[in-house]
């Protein structure tokens, strides 16, 4: 009997089907962002400890990730781009790792068995840089003149912490962020404590409800902070760049009434903690519905505040399972703006619909069907927002107000802290209305070009 040399045996084992079958996949299967997320495990909690110096732009980080294996794992990936990794442990044992683009490939010393809960600790440091999205916008850790604007949709979370970077995998978060005294670090959820010593302040935040990685923030700057509890018992924390304060004040003052109005229309506010971060970040060009605490690149308009607040229900509490379904976020948040103006003495939703329908056939509005943007480059374009809202308005006129608002509330309630798909939304609409709505949704969500009749 021939003996196989040890080195050859190891090679065979590494290359064999058994080995391949126990590696977590490099992506979550999203056609628009194939490398986003990873397979083989499910994150329960991220505990992030960060230190940032706005002058040198140096970040020190430690991420403790608690996850559960969904298969036997000899190897798994995290998404992490840029920063230098200084060490990884799985449990108490040092793990091997290598970098491959945005994939951080971790090989634990001991194989993880299916359903095993495990803890990965990643230490890292360096100068974080944002990524440029397929649409050309910046996303991730975006330095500002006094700190950083930290927004992760769709891909940027991986620029500042190692993550399972796809909304399919939601988790709770703790943040401990240390910055120079006089600077404020604002994350999601509720502020648990703040301590200054030796010229530095440490802020501790907790986001208790499950959150997609792209909705996490640790925005840093010289902010004016305002904290209060609303008549509904909601804890509000607003952080505002003083240069934006005068313009922001009249809009921010409306936050409690906007959230109360949205709660009356969509159902109970889904999270502990609320508020806003108003930064001055002219290089960004968008606001983001960071969970519990939307992030604005400048003083927002009331419409933008209503929009980002509505995302707390639609997009944050009810998350996407695939980026192709982005109209479930943006169409809903846009329609919330239409409803708000309608119920506050402005244009009716019908007027907004009619004005858009009047757009000529070659207008941007009709560039592609909202439920099929075609690629990650188009997920934040007009059809997703405007025609997505038009689809909801068509639903409303088809089923009547009572059923329509019942559908919105049931959607938010049934999928809260979870996920929803376009097919599930259509199914719910049919069930609650008792109507066949396939043709309506097909026309407004899936058909190219301007629909023949409004
Ligand atoms: N979700 C944000 C909004 O409500 C838009 C984010 C745009 N992000 C980007 N990388 N272009 O409107
Ligand atoms: Zn939006």
C-alpha cells in the first residue's frame, strides 16, 4: 500500500469537495452586489470599539462579532475594505486570515459546527476611505473638515467595520467611540453614557433592535447636541453642525410631530431612540435613513425629514432581502412625503401623481421599471422613487383608503425587525383587498416605458 506524503495529503484535503463544502460563500447571492454579505453564518451582534482622530484621520478599531454558523464551517468571509487588520481571534484562539479585495477570509483553528454560536474579534487600524458606488456617489466613512460623515448605503459599512454587509443579515449593535474632547460621536439607538478623561470623550451607544449594516453610523464632528423626550415617551438626540443650526432649527422642531403623524399612519414607531444628525458634508449629496437617527449632509427640508423618518418603518424595520427591491424603501418613503403634504394642507397625492404622469415619454421617470433598476448603478434613480410612489398611489386608488392604510400598517407590523419582498407585498395587498392586483403591479412596477393610461 502506497503512503501519501503528508504535504500532498494536506493539499488534497484543502482542495477536496469536503473542504469546499465547508467554506462560507463570498457573497449573499445579491445579483446587484455579488460580493456583499457572505454565506455560512448569521450575525447576532456587533460590538464596535472605535477611536478616531479627525486631524490625522486615523481610526483604531476593534469589532467583536457574535454569530451563529448556519453550516459546518472551516472558513468564512467578512466584508472589509481598506484598513489594516492587526489580528483575528475566533473564540479565544488566534485565527488565520487573508485579504482578497473586499473579502476578509478567516480560517479558524477549529472547525465550527452547524448551529454553533461563535465570537470573532477583529482588531484593525488605519485611515478609512469611502468607496465609490456604481452610481458615482461616495459611501462609507467620509471625512469632513471636523470629523467624518458615516453613511453605508449600499456598500460602505465595510469601510469602517468588518461585517456581513448585506441587509439580509440584521443584528443588534453596541458602539464605544472615543474622540478628542469637544468633538461628538453619534451612533444609532440610545446613548448609554459619555465620559471625558485625558482630553478625550468616549460615547457609548446601543442599537438594541436588529439593524442592517448599511444603516449603522458613527458620525463624528463638532456638534451642538439637543436631547429631550417627546410627549410619546421617545428619547430624541439631535446633533447639529453649528453652521447648519439656523437653517435646521425650524425643521428639526417638527420631528416629534412628524414621528407622531407617521405613527398614526404606519403604526407604532419601531425603535428605541430617535433623533437626527445634521452635518455639513458638501461632498456627499444625499441624506440617509440611518436607523433611529437619520443623517443629513446639510440642514434638511421638511420633505427630506419626512422621507428619512418614513424609512424607519419602510427600509429599516422592514428590510430588503435584495437590492433589486429598493422601491420598497424609496417608493414608500416618497409616498410618505406625498401623504404628509396631502394631510397638511399641501398638494394631494393625486396632484403629485398627475404632475409626474404628465412627464413626456422620454423623461427620466420612465427610464426603467421601478422593480427592475437593472443594476446597482440605478438603485437611487428617479423611477425607484417617483414611479415607485406612483405604484403605491395606483394601489390606493384601486383598493380605497381604508384598505390601503390597512395594507401599509399590516406590512410594517408583519415584517417589523425583519424583511419583506415585492412578491410578499403584492400578496398582502391581494389578500387584504380581495382583488386581483397583478395587472396593476405588473404595469406600474415591471413594465418598461410610460404606462399607456394613468
Ligand atoms: N436612501 C437614501 C435616501 O433616502 C439615499 C442614499 C443614496 N446613497 C448613495 N450611495 N447614492 O434617499
Ligand atoms: Zn429614501
